[in-house]
C-alpha cells in the first residue's frame, strides 16, 4: 500500500492529524496560514506536549480575535474565528487523551465545544443546532445541521463520530452533504466526545443499541424525510455503522470508509501471549506509543493492554453482515492504514445487500485516511452514488 507523502511532521501519526486540520479548511474550520504557523512553532519533530502547547496557543489567539471582532460588531469575522478556534482546541487535546482526567484535556475539550457553539447557529456553511438525544436514562450530545433555515423536508445523513472525533469536528466531513441539500446529524455516542470526557460512557460493540434511539429521535423532526436516511461510517465508524445497519432497517443507504467489520484484526501481529507485554514495553519507552494505545483503551474504559485486546475481539460484526438490507457503498482510499486488514473484502463477502466498491487513489488527491486532503474528490464519488440510490436508480 502506497504511503501518503509527508506534509510537515516527521512522525506519520502527527502528520496525519495535521492533515485533518488542513482538510477542515473545506468547512471554514481552519486556515492554512494559521495551521502552518502552529506547525512551525511545534517543530517537525513533534511530541505530545509540544503539540498541546502549539495548538493551544493558536486556539487562544484566534478565540481572542473572535471575541474582539464580536465586540466590534463584525459578526462574520467573529463566527469564522470561533469556528477555527474550535478546531485548534480539538488538536490541542488530541495527543493527551490517554488520561481522561488530565485537566489540560478536559479544559481544551470544553473550549472546543464552547467556541464551536459560539459560532452557531449560522456557521456560514450551514445552520447548526445543538441537540440532546434521549439514550438509556441520559442524553447524547449532537449537532443537527441544515443547508438553510427554510424548514424544507430533506434527506438526512447520520454521521456518528469515530474513535477520536467529536460531534463538533464532524462538520468538516459532511460539507458535501450540506452543499447538496441534505440535513446532517453528528453525535457523540458512548466512547466519544462528551459521552466519554464528561459522562464516562464507554464504547460498546452493539452500536445498534445507540443508533436506534438516535433514529427514533431524528424522525420526530419535521424537516427529516423518513424514507431517505443515510448512515455514514467513517474511520472507526466503519465498524459502528455497518454493525448498526444490520439491525436498524430504517436506513436507506450505508456508506463505509474504510469498511472495518472486525477490529480484532488490528491487534498487533505478535505471537500469542507476547502481544500485550510487547505493547506494554513500547508504551513505557515511547510517549507516542503510550498515547496511541492509552487513548484507545480510554474509550473503552480500560487501562490494561491484554484486556483491551480481548475487548477488541468483541467488535466483529461479520457474523451479522448479511442482515444489512440497504444499498451499501464501500470506500477504500489508497494509503489508508485501516484498509490494510482487508475489511472491504471481508464485509463484501459477508453481505447480501446491493454493494458497490470504489477505490480512491493518491493520484486523484484522495489518498490517506478517509480521503485525507481530498475531501472534494471523496464528496464527488460518494454523493454521486448516493444521489442515484435515493432516486431509486441501481446501486451497482
């Protein structure tokens, strides 16, 4: 699998995250000049602490400019600056998530949510409303976006978070839907966003138990076309979405990028009982490894590597993949490390619903995780297919 070219940071983990902020430009949620300024301040050889400090400094400066613009009555400037500050606060806490009680992470997450809300409801690219979705005696936090405030009934994209995203930064990945006249719902499920950082609700493999209450709530909204609900599964949601769609049959179409039906296949290929001790040693020797695995374990409420690997094996939806009933698009992007375990092959082989597969190449500009910097290329491929499916045309 071809490796995506380095943008700035020597370590791929940091560079891939930097690409997320650059791609947020499509939503007006970052600025290239600001982003590269932060990168230069951090330096090409990033560490979690340098990353936190560099992005936090930028976020605070941009928020200060937003507040000044708002005080002077410059609403467009203020809205844009608040939206960008939200993205920079998200980056600030990204590599310190292994400890959910770290006050730096807690504060930066709260600032991320607060500044995003300060930019709403008119975000420039959409109208956004913070929503609370009833779920098992509590509520899940989300955002309902519309292309305008006309009240028109529209098809609606449901876009759950991934392993490390939030309902707020989900906006950057659904601009194509809003441009084409769809509503969008992003939300923090267990193990994600507010559900994790504040409420300590942890990731669960039976995601249908999360999605069905979300769909129930969504269908109470007058602007949602009940016959045209679309479920997106990007990044970690490449497992969550198809798992839920196997049981929740009010979904009209499913998109997975990358398809990731069996997370147990991501367990490091170290022989048997040596896997957990090997990773534990790497975590002791490397702050980056400690964060990589620690943040993932935290989403499951775990601190033990062996227990984490055991839990990952529970996230296998291939036995129920044949129950998915809606047309499905499986997207693979060249250079996406999550595509290396053959998830698309496994899911396609297990499904009986009409299934289409596409590959987006690095040459096209959409190489890397979930299309990387090529979000417009991704949008063209995915929404052209989706438009046809919702019009009743062939899904193949």
